[in-house]
């Protein structure tokens, strides 16, 4: 699934709006899920990748994504009420890097939750925040049963306001320099931005104007 936009993508019965249903090597890339309702937006199992995807919960999104041995790189999850990411199952280690995770309430919501002792997660280079302010590090993560490798802030993780351009009107490009230069380094050592790499989609003036000469040739 690539370059897709889903509006009012509700999962009102507690299921996922989109899932790879146990198949491996499933990919969500360059997608936007907007106005997510109740339930979990995306569930990915072993071999699944979520990359450069924006998930926005405007109604009552319980969970942004559920990972079972899957991977989440360069995504922005905004407004989940329960947890931005939940880790479950025993299908390998879930990897979470270069994401911006902004849950709804710092006192009750979690950035990453683990649901069983069989879970393992490898996470770092992520930005954490809540809609009502800066959460404490101890309130970011939840582990229902001890075991495996648990989530933690990481040496390169930060708790900071990403300073989105205009979240209220759907512009989730971050302005905070710590976020723009806080991601995992590439092979040349350059720090990548955290979160989904978004653009301001606007047609240029030239592209809006018809070319009379070209229209004449077409006729």
C-alpha cells in the first residue's frame, strides 16, 4: 500500500482499519490515515513495515498501530487516546525508530505499550509528546507482563514538542530543530528527521495555466 490517503478511516468495532493478516513483507509507505475512529488503525505482523505514514486520530482512536514482530520507521502518530503503538505476540523483535508519537493525554495515554511477556522491542531516535504538554519519561511506556525487551526512551530519544506547522489544519511538518535533525544517521553520518517526511502539496501557478500552443497541437 503506497501513496494512499484515507479519510474517516474508522475501526468502530475494535478491529484494525488495515492489517496484513499474518502475511509477511507487507508495507504501508507514504500514506495518510486521517480522522481515525475507535479501535486500532493498522496492525502489522512479522515482516510488516510501516514507513513514512501519518496517522491522525480526530475522533477516539484507541491505538495508532499494533506491531507483532514488525517495524515502524519515520512515521507520525497523532492523537491516540490509549497508546500510539502497542507491541504484542512473539514473532521476533518489533523495531521502532525515527517516529513522532503524540498521544492525547499525558496522564493516561502511552507512547508504547507491551501486552505480554513474549514481546520484545528495539526503539530509539523517537520524539514523544502529548497534546496537553510534556509527559514524564516514566509515563511514556507500559508493560503488562515483564519479559522480553521492554521499550525505553533510548540514548537518542527525546521528549519535546515537535512544533508542527499547523496541526489544527492538517499540516504536520515539524519545525523543532531537535526533531528535524534527531533521527538515526544515514550511512554518511547525516542525521535524518524524525517523523513522516511530509510536503506542502500545492500546485504552482504555471501548472494551473493551460498551454495554448500544446492545446492546439492536441486538437
